[in-house]
C-alpha cells in the first residue's frame, strides 16, 4: 500500500500563493502517475494537475484549463514527494485538495482510476 499525506493548505487572500506538499510512504512512487484533485462543497472531485513518468528522467505535466499558467506541479524522487505551487489564487480555487497516486506511469484525468488517496488539505481563498 501507498500512504499519502498532504500539507500546506490554509487561508490566503485572492492573488496570493500557497505550496502544497504530498509525502508518499510505503512504496516508491517514482514511476507512478501522481495527481492533485480538489473538491469544493457540493461539487464532484475534479482534476487539477498531474505528472507522469516518461520512462526516462523527465516527468511530463498536465493541468486543468482552470489552473494552467497559475499552478505548477513538481516532484522530488529523493523525498518521494509531490508538490503543487499555487499562484494568483482565486476564491473559486477554494476546496479540499487531495493528492492521488496511480500505479501506472500514464496520467488519467478522472479520479476513479487512481489507486491511492491522501486525506486532503483545505485551501480557502478570501475575496
């Protein structure tokens, strides 16, 4: 099993920044697709960003249209961790953010295909 623990959420003003971290344990996730999803109150969990393993030394990145240009996903294999740098935050970014892992190098943008999930971290953006 893979255990995922998110951290870094909090309250921030619109236009501000936050950096979320996801620490994986139990297994090495070097060749896993790693994603960030979010769920606002009363809405379905939606894709935010993900990385996939190319089979070499490069991780490709994917972003939802709503966050492209504002959010950046990265990973540190030595720390078995994934990060989400969030800039220019908007009130509509308010949600619980979840880290997810898929035992495959290929990213899929639907939550149902991911195998492991963290407990989530709350991000609240004030107007």
